[in-house]
């Protein structure tokens, strides 16, 4: 049943996003400056939190190619879990998200469901909520079901990383900044609590800084990125993982000489002569200290 006055589990965000690559040796200076102007995100705690997502696409990677080709309207579907793999049960709350780009604005809509129901929603089985839902939530659930059914969507890759997050204060209330470390993923065994081995999809000495603003980026942020000589990059964690596993052509982020140029002083895990992202095994939470294994990633 649809009720317009029913509380909705649907959340929507519209904002601009700018991304940078941050070498590890600049991370502490960056954190210190961010904390001068911003507050820790309520969920971040002292050391941040893990995020794991499974991305859905067509057999021929429609969403991937829309991103690569820079279409003005594009979207992707994912199921996202905040927490460790050991925290996840069929009843755990996760988010089913549609993230889309309309010209320069990033829009994200998501609904919170149990992991069991999220998997049903994103499968041909389908999902019918028990009880009443708001009209907005019903429209979103129907959109997801339509995408899955009409495009024959299926899991393509899983991504994971550890995130630190800050939120703006006073005049910068619309600002959110995140720093993501140890980007990794896999191209099979898509259960979010799986203990399957992940591979790094970006050299471990690089983190991804994202600035998310409703209208404008404060001058102190642009001054900070300029002082640290951080360059704006177009990087998608989904596309990066697709490329790392050879499901589509590699980006320059997987070329050793390009990574060395970014790091300027070189990096052991960036010098893979195959041109692939380093195949460093990690646990599902990305917290073990296993040594780097050189070599190309294969299916």
C-alpha cells in the first residue's frame, strides 16, 4: 500500500563533487588542516570506518561506458554496507543506491533495507515491502526493479575502502570532505560478507580525497589543495575496479609510469612492470599486512 503521509526511508542528495589523489606522505598535513575548519563526521570516530559496495551493471557494462564516455546523464546502481564484513547479517541495514550525474551535479538517492531485502530488490526475484511505504519510496523501489528487469543487471564488481570524513561548520555547513584509503575490490563472489581475497585497485600509497558541496567550495579548501599541489582527477571507484580486473581497458591510474609521476618519489607498489594495479591480498576489511604480490590481475 502507498501512503503519501507515511515516513519514508528514502534519502536524496544533490551536490557537486571534486576528487583529488593524495600521496600518503601528505595525508597528515591534510587532516590537520581539515580539522582546523571542519568537524569529524558523527560516524567517523577516531579512525574512520569501512565501506563495501557491490555494483550492478549490464553484461556489456552500460553504466561503465556511460561514465567513461562522459555522458551528461548517467547513473549506476549499488548496494552499500557501512561496517566490517563480520558485522553483516541478512538482517543488517544496508543501502540500495542509485547514483547519477546530471550535467555537473551528482545526485544520490538511496533507501535503507535489510541486506536480505536489498538483494531481493536487485535481483529478478524482486522485493515487495511489507506494510505501508511513502509514495517517494515506492517510486524509487519501482525504479530499481525496472532497471534490474529491463537491463538485466547483475553484480559486476565489489569495492571496498576505509573512509575518514569531515563536515563543515558555520558558513560551510553544506561541505563534506572524505578521504578514502586502500581502495580494493574483486570481480567474483559478490556477497558483502565474503572472505574472498580482494586486490588493490589503486596503489596503497594513494588515497582519494573527495570534496562534496551543495553550491560552492570554500576558498580555504582550494587554497589548501593548491598548497599541497593536488591535481583534480576524474576517478570512479567502480570504473577503477572494472579496469583493474581487465573487464575493460585500463586507465592511466593502472600505468606504472603515470603512478610514479604522481608520487614523484616513486613507490614500491606502483612499479609493476605489467602496468596493472598491484595485486596485494587483503582481508574483506582490508586490514591485514600481507606482503605485496607483484603481477597482473587475471580473471
